[in-house]
C-alpha cells in the first residue's frame, strides 16, 4: 500500500480505536440497566449487520438466513451448557463453528445454481431451523425452550472469578465480540480477498475469466458471516437466560437487511452506524413491534427514494463530486 492510501486507513483505525475506548467507558456513565440492555442488543445487531454486509455488500449475495445461523449458534451453546455441562465459552465457540459449517454447506448446495437460488435456499433453511426448534421436543424442548441458562463466568488469574451477571457487564462482553467481528471483517475487505469479493460482485464472469475460483471466495464470505452470526447468537442467548423457537424470528433478518441497505451495501462504517441507529431508534421512540415494522418500512422506502445506494453511497457520491473541478476551474 502506498503512502497516499495508508494515511486514510490509519485515520480510520485511529478514529475506530478512539470510538471503541469510549464505548468501553459507557458503563461508567451511570446509565440504567435498560439502557445497557439496549446497548447490548445493538452490539448483537452490529455483528449480524457486519457479517451480512460481507456477503451482500461486498460479494453481492443476498442472504436471508442470518437468523438461522444466529439461532443455530444459540441452541448449540445452550444445549452444550445445559445438557453436556460444557463451559459456556466452549459452547459458544462450537456454536459458531457449526453455524459457519452450516453456512458453507447451504452456500455450496445453492451457489452452483445461481445467486437467486442462494437467496431462496437461505430463506428455506431459516424456516426449516425454526420448525426443528419447535417440533424436535426431545432435544430443543419444543415451544417451551430451554430456560434458566447459566451466567457466563471468567476466571482471571490473581483477580478471582468475574461473573457477567449485570446488563453493564454483559454489554462489555458483547462489545468485545462486536469489536472482534469488526476487526475480522475489516481485515478481510481491505485485503486481497476483499478485492476479489468486490470483483465477483461487480462482474463474476470477468473474475472467472481471469482464473479466479469464485466459488471458493463466495464460500469463504458466507462461512465467515455465518460463523459470526452463530457466535453472536450463542453469546447473546445467555444474556436472555432462555432460548426458544422465537430466536429464529424472521424479524431479526428483516432488521439486519434494512440496516445494511440503509447504511449502504459495501460501505463498511456506514453499515455499522446504521445498525447502531436502528437498534436504538425503536427503543427511543418506545413503539410496539407492529409500529416498529411500519417505521422500518417507511424509513427503507424513503431511503431507497432519496439515496438508493444508502447513506454510505450518498456520502461517497458527494465526496467524489467535491473532488471534481467546477466549470471554469482547471482544464482548458
């Protein structure tokens, strides 16, 4: 990378590090448990949105199955902790791995057909997972779910045991996972792999003609996205202290897709800001779920009319327009 390209990257990382430090200080500001619970939910949505942006924004694949991987990670982590008596951390990790493998399997079975088939198959997979969670009572406990999940604990040498038993402490835990997910996806999209994904999104036939194995890159993007969703679901479910089939509610997918579209597919920081904003907005307005969906829909329609490429796309267009010479300036 040349010096010209390195400076904006260093500025981005510097601002991101400062924002992360401020977010870690949020529990010291004296906010209520309710506010910290909303912040925890925002961290979970941020992970989902960042993962979906990798698949949809950078690779051009519309995934409607994020909720399936999210719920799969949640159930695997809960069952591992309750039935197998595993460590919560081991259960969350295994849940993320299984979700990632499931994502690769779903993508491999559908992407050899078409991108449209991928969208349909991911949607069907999400509905199938919800049916399994509801009807496989011997394992999932059916509609009643698995209640009274244990609280995560962390043994720190010399400092004793740290229990994540308050919303503020759990917020720090989810924030750490969210920041780790952001770092992972940022590293991917700003690497050779990220450039390959964008090439596939823009012109897959041309990318293949250059000798690129496009299927491998698409499987990588879907696998990483699904694994992040599984990790988020596996960790978040212990904050809820219960897991049931509602964890597969399609509302999670709807909200995540809207966050990415409004933020701007392929716009890294704008999607993160959009996920945080859409997580806070319904709580700030104190609306019911039905009104929340109407609000989401109205914002989505307005965004598509005013800024078809999302907030990030609009800002990028304005930045490019500002760089162009005005009539009478420069040239002949």
